[in-house]
């Protein structure tokens, strides 16, 4: 397990297994240095830092952009 949290709340009116909820989770997993204030990643574990440096956040950002585009076209 890389990330675990019990405090995620779906966007108001979004179903827990819907695209909007998936997009909300992806948003947080896509954050990279430069996207948020300095120090945001200071609390990352070594495993989380390794994941961030692997480029996976960039891959998820592409998926998020595709989801958002699909929602706009719907």
C-alpha cells in the first residue's frame, strides 16, 4: 500500500463509485512539486516519495484529463 486515508469524502452529490468520485481521488494523487505549496510532500513516507519520483503521478494526470474531457463531452 502506498497511500491510505480514512478521511476522503466524495464531492457533494457524487456517488462513491462514479467517475466524479474517481476524478476527485485522482486529483490528489496527481499532485506534484510545483502544483502545491512547498513542504506539501514533506510528510511523505519513503515509499510515497519513490512513487512520486517514478512518474506515476504524471500518468494519473493523463487519466484524470481524459475523465474530465469525457465529462465535458457528455
